[in-house]
């Protein structure tokens, strides 16, 4: 959060509004910061930081999705099964990012849907179901069903907000790339 506060504080408001309105990428924001600061060390650190954050985000979301797909598809836990899951998990986002230049950030939005489900809603639902079966445990989170419902609702809100973010971008992409939409003008 400190990085975000400092970065937004350095960028003039007009430039920041322009980037936000044009839905520019993180790279454009980093280039703007580097141009404003005019220091090769800070520019290098900004590029390194942005590359590390994108890479760790890709790996973190990818590994979470790998486990999610492994549980869902129930592939064998041998080398062949793990390769199939890895192929299914990592190949589509990599191809999407390679062939669609703005695609990585767009794909992260779709990954956020499954992460909100698998890391927020699903655990709350599982604990709720276990509590209904009266299975005793040495560890019990306070807050009861109200807290579980709040967590589940928060996951649902995250999914709804992400869908609202994705829909305009998806519509614009379809409109600009589809011959069907271009003939309807």
C-alpha cells in the first residue's frame, strides 16, 4: 500500500486520470513514473518490481489453480497426471498472454473469479457444512455462522464486481475484433 500511495502521489492528477480513463496497463504507469523521476536506478527498480509482481502473481494464481483443477478433475497423482493438470492450468494463460498483448491482466481478472470461489467462498461453505454435521475439532474460529455467511457474501461480492469489470472490456474486445459486430454499425 505504501508503494501505491507514493506512486499515486508522484504522478500528476491529469496524467493519472488519463491512464485510468484509457485503461492503460501497469507498464504504462511504470513508464510514466520512470519518465517523471528521471533516475536510472529508480527506473530499473520500478521495472524490476513490476516484473516480479506480475511473475509472482502468475505463479501464485497458477499454483492455486493447479491444485484446484487437480482436486476437481481427480487426475492420478503420478507424473503423467501432474503434467496433464499443468498443461491444462498453464498453457491457456500463456498462449493468451503471448497472442493478446493486453491479455495477461485480462486473464488475471478471470483467474480472480476462480480464486474468489476456491479461496473465499468454498472454505466458508465447507466449514459451514462441517459445523452442521457437528464434527468436533480442537480448533474453532469464533464468529459462528454469521462470520461464515459474511465471508461467503464477500466472495460473492468479489465475483460480482469482477464480472462487472470484465463485461465492458469483453464487449469492447468482441466489438472491435469481430466482423459480425463491425457489419452491424
